[in-house]
């Protein structure tokens, strides 16, 4: 039986943010028509991941795909603990990032605001106290800088690392014509609000909605399927 795909996100109070995340889930259902796709959350919204896993594993196997951009507390603790309660039936996929399609989306979002030669670009991430999250973000920053052929600096809203506002201020002090903040968040919500208040001259839209996010999530799901098949063989 094909494992259920549980698309697990953080959760938000923002109606626009909820709609953006739901669009990823809907796109996943279109991409994987023969897979049962369910939505779950680690905070704020219901249904909670443990409840969805409990129901899904009664019928068979389930793969949790984090609708999160980086490895961190929610993947290593919330999702990992929920999956560990069903060791024979459940598995977790990697977070969405880093992935080449995320770089594509960021490049498109920046193109939409009309980059200028004297713009400074700050990639604004949610941040985490987990060093693995910083590594994931650094990969994305490096790829974006290579794609654009210009420097990209990083600021975070929380956790370890320089705050977005301080990175924006430093770029402005260094003589940037504009400071363009590339929003490295999935949807409107708390962290998007922090980014909007960070002092940039312009901020790009969040990554969702965008059909490529579902493509990444489907890739993560298939990667786990492949690993499980190889182990069984």
C-alpha cells in the first residue's frame, strides 16, 4: 500500500498564511493523485501531527514531509518524536531546503521587485538555535549569490546569527542605493511581519504560493520511498 503523505507545517494565525500553506498541500494532491495527502501542524493550528500520524498509521505506512525550509527544532524534536512513536509505520523526510527550486523561486521574487545594480540583497530567514539550520540557509544564500552574480548577506529573525534589521542597517551604511530584503519564509505570518519591520527599502513576497514548492515536497516524499525500498531489498 502506498504510504500516506503528511504535509506538516508550523501553523499560523494569519488567514493569508494558512491559505498559502494549503496551496502547497492542494498542489501536492494534484502531483500525487494516487497518494493520500493529509495536512498537520506542530503548533498554532489543528490537527496536530501526532493525531494525524495515529490515524494514518492505523491504515498503513506514513511519511511526514516537513513544509519547513530548514532543519531545526521542529524537524529534530516535534516531527522526530511524533514519528518515533510509530517506528514500523512512519518515517520523516528532509525539510524543503536547501533545494535548487527554492533558489529559482527566490530569483523570481527578486526579479519581480526590479533589482538595480546598486541594490544590496539581504536574505531574511526565520532563524534557529540549531547550527544545522544555519548550514541549510548558508547553502541557499551561496546558490542565490552564484545565480545572481552578486553578494547576498543573511539576517535572521530569531535564534543564532545577526538580526535582519542590523544587516539591513549595515548594508545601508555601506552605501547601498536600496536594501532589498529577500523573504526566505514560506508564507505570511509572524516571521514575515518581522521581515516587513526590518527597515528594508523593499521586501519580496513569501515563497508560497508557488507550484514548485509542491514539486520539492513530492521529491522529499519519493526520496524516502526510495530509501525504504532499498532497505527492504
